C-alpha cells in the first residue's frame, strides 16, 4: 500500500546528556491517538548525527516497546558510506519496522550514478522498503528527477521525502509521478500545495504541534474538500516558519517543553537552545504561556 498521510519525524529527548526515555514514552503515547500515519525516529529532527551506535539500536528498541504496535514505524538510516548504511539497516531490520528513511549521501557529493547505485545496493542487500530523502541544502547534492524515476523502478524503493528546495522540480515530479511511488513533502510549508497537486502526504517536523490540524488538512484534501483544508491550513501557516527560524529541532523542543511533553529542551552540541526573541515569538503565536 502507498505511504500516505502525516508522518512524525519524532524528536530524541535528552536530559543531563542522556536520552530521556521517560519523555520519549510520553511523546509516543501522546501522538499515538492523534491520527498520524506513523513514526519516524532517528531522522534529522531526531538529531541522529549525535547518537552513538548503541543509542541508535536502543532507540529502535524503545520505540517498539512504547509504541506497542499502535503505529507503523520507518527508521532513519542514512550516511555517506554505502556499506556502513547497509550494516546499520540490517541492525534496524531485526525489529518489525516497515522500512527506512534514507538520506542522499552527504559531503562526498556523489554523481547521479553514484546516488543510484547507493540506494539500489541498500535495497538489494537489505530487502527493506526505502523512502529516499532528498535535501540538497544539507547534503550538498540534489537527486534529480530522472534518477528518482530510475530508482522508483525497484520494488523496495517506495517513496520520497522531498525537500529539494526547487519548486519547479517538485511540481514536475508531482505532475508526472512514478507509478506506485509515494511523494511526501519534507518542506512543511509546502504540505497543502503538495497534497493539492497529488502528493501522498508529508514527513513533517511541525506536526509535533497542533498535530490534529495537520491530519485534518490531509483528510479534507483527500475528501476533495480543498476549501475546508485551506481554512485549516491558514491556522497552521503562521507558526511553521518560526519552527525553522533557528536550527531544527531546537524550536520544537522548546515548545514541547512548554507544553509539558518534555522534561527538558536539551540538545546535543553543536546544536544549542533557541534565542530569547524566538521564545517570545513562539510564546505569542502558539500561546504557550
């Protein structure tokens, strides 16, 4: 079945330098009945570059312990050395995951052929379903649509988290999508647009907040009630840019702490807590205080 709806790239809570599993359980319990389609731990929003190999597997284990089968789970497994990504994916495969979200190799800036062979190797070596994550402003390399069409021919490459940053590329793909392939936006501000152009949903850091409204937007569009969806979207649109005004997930963690869902808004360096002016803005727009 196609991957669709609102997927939550869930944050990793920290306290006193360690993962705060008490808050993590609270988060999963909170989001399990909000109407989201699934969880994605260990992504960018989950601060995966700062986790040890031991924490990587422990987080997967705790996700399934706390989730209790309520939501499907894709796990963030990416990197810039194909063999290492395959090994980590095989660790994740020990758990009942639906698949992995895997970012385009970063820093070493492979060619389109290198990108193609990277993802095909992961698909063939692991047998896991793969959502490809294209975010060139972080990775340094864009996955071109022609490469995505080639990759989508593999039965295990099932979707795209699209954060390409080029609206022309996004629209070209949405208007001529690969067959049996889900296009999910990773640009939260483009969620409504993506849905109305035929996309299947979004992997949205912003949906940590006002989660039911994001789900309502999706449901209304799928019911062909775009006008009602737009009215809901107007309630969400003002706060989304604030959540990315400083590095993600710092603003989201601040909000979750103020809402009582986290015991701490701690991050791991090199990320730092948000500025006082942004706190004041978020407090005002989201009525946190």
